């Protein structure tokens, strides 16, 4: 029987070509203009799972984009792994900053990826990582070495909050019955330093609107006499953090569990070079909450960031206008134990309360989710650790991620299942940004490592 490593070597060209076809599909869930393309992408996932040898594969409609569900049950007495991922992608904007068409994948060698990286929207988040599982399962089924049952649930709305997946999960508890959930939507520290994510931050995402006069006004005639919504919005946003970059919303930190100094010391053992970090980002200094390191600020501390702000005239040349309205999108990353709905309400109440007379404020919640932590003594985590240690030659480091996968907390609440966050990307893969990419080393290493997780997990159950 060939090994998973041999499988990737012998099928290298095919594995890349198939991923290229997957990445060509414009599965942008946030934009209704791509609805038909999203459906085609779901069909591609369905066909790929059928070709991989899965016994049951179906496309499950929702009120939004469809979910692809599959299962391969070899023995009801054996443990079952439920794989979760998403086939939808972020919008590619701004298109002009891409070095190549975001939906015409190209493979290029880079300093970090001497073997080559595939550049396309969704390459790492999450199509490339989803397809690792499809191909790993294909390897195990074809070589008759799948040691336990497997189910897959691949959704098309992760980038817009997974609201319909939440409904699907609640309505299909029996169908989704399993022993553990396996997710590859996270990263490792470096290609020579494997790691497994054991913590995720939660998320609260809102949009704010400030309205002043009933129409745009001449800034010379009215400027200085009428509240300017953009000026007001800027002041309101600035007031949300103090001089130590501590969030000023009353009650915001009430449920934050302070991480012990012992745990902070363990986190500090993860390799990190501040100079390289600043150089990579093109910044002179880092910035954030006083009293915490860069890695702590992006993992164990909550944050508040403006993701977009607009209003007034932004076209070519000048237009002396005092705008009627100003808008901003704001995200708050939360730590475990902070309830995203409570935080959203605290934000709404506070933001409305600090609005000066002369403007009206509207806060519209978009989506959110809870954070979570996985213990390293969890058997499935230990299986993942053994698998990575075998393929990388090093024991992976447990890390906490600054990102959010809101559905993970729902899985535990509704299905009673913990998740193993078994990602193979790099933080430098530019997910959500122009020129997103995924290293071929990482792609193949995932296909090589995932079958070993099944092996060690089945042996421990």
C-alpha cells in the first residue's frame, strides 16, 4: 500500500490542477451577483467528494447558499470524524492591488515558498484547506486504509456569518452525530515550526450610521454651523479607546478571564521576531493595548477595529460638501467567556449614548460568534499532534489564534462536540487581502498529514 506521502508525490500535477479549477469559481457569498457561481462551486465540491469515493453525497439547500454534506460509514461501532470547512470566499476587492486575476490562479515561487505557492482568492481560506481533506479521504478510501467513519459538512456562508449553517446544524443533530470535528481553517507558525490552534477569539460585527442635515450641504455656506456627520463619527470612534488603547465601552471587560502569568510565559515560548514582523508589514513600530505583547494582543485580548469608513465626496478632484451621512463598519474580536450578543448590545447602547445633539445614530448588528479554547489533553488534539510530529519531524506548538470561526462554539453547544483546529496555512498567506496565496508545500503536507490523524485517533478510541 502506498503512503500518503507517496500519493502526493505521484499525483502532484493532478492535485494542483484540480485545486486550480476549484479556485477559478467565484464563490463570493457576500455579493448576490455571484449567487449562481456559488451554486456551481457547491456542485464542484459534490462531484469531488463523489470522485473521492464517498458513499453518500448531497447538496442541502438553505435559505441562503447550499451546504454540501457527505458521509462514509464503514462500521457504526467505530468513531466518526466530522470534517467542517467552507467553499465560499471573501470579495476580491480591491482588484487593482492584485498582481494577477484573483480567479485565474497562478503558481509562483516566493522566498517563503520556494516550491511555489498558488495565488488566488480562497487559495488558503478555505478552498485549498478544504481540498486537502477531499484528497486525503480519496487516498484513504482508494487504499482501503480509512480507519474510522467520516462525515463532511462544507458550507457556503462562513464569510457572512454562517447563519443558515446554524439552522442546519440544529435541525440535523442526529445526521451530524460524530465524536469529534476536524477543521482546517487556521495556520501554523512556519513551515519548519508546526503548530495547532487551541484557542479562537469570538466576534461582534456592527455597522454604524450617523445622520446630520436632511441633505448634503455647501461646506462654505453651512460649515461651522451644522454638525458634520463625518467629523462627529470620527470623534465618536476615537473615543472608543483611551490613551492606553483600552476599550472604553462600559462593561466591555466584565467577562474577560485574565490569562495567568504562567500561561503567558508558555505562550511566549513560541518563536516570534518583532523586527521581522514589523518589516513584513512595512511598519516602524507595533501598536496596541498597553501591558501586553504583540502575540498576546492578537490572541488573548479583545480588540475593536474599524473595518471601513465612508461618507461625503470621494471622487476625483474636489467637491466642497458637508455630507448628510457618514458610515463605518466595526468589528470587535472577543476572548473566551465574552458573549458576542452581550457585547453587541453594550456597543449599541454606548455608541448611541455618546452621540451629540444635532445628529442621529443608528447601529446595525451584522453577525458574530463565541470564542473557545481546546485543552491539549483532548485525545483528538493528541492524535493531531502525533500526526504533525511524524510528518514535520517536530512536535507542534499549541497556539491561540486571533481569528474567529463563530460556528465552532455552536458545534459544541448543539452537537456536544469539540473541534480540532488542524490548519496548514501561514499568517503571511494574505487571506482576506489582495494576492492571497497558499504554498504547495502546505497543501501537500496537509494531504500527507490528515490520514495520520485518522490513524492515531482511531487507535486511541
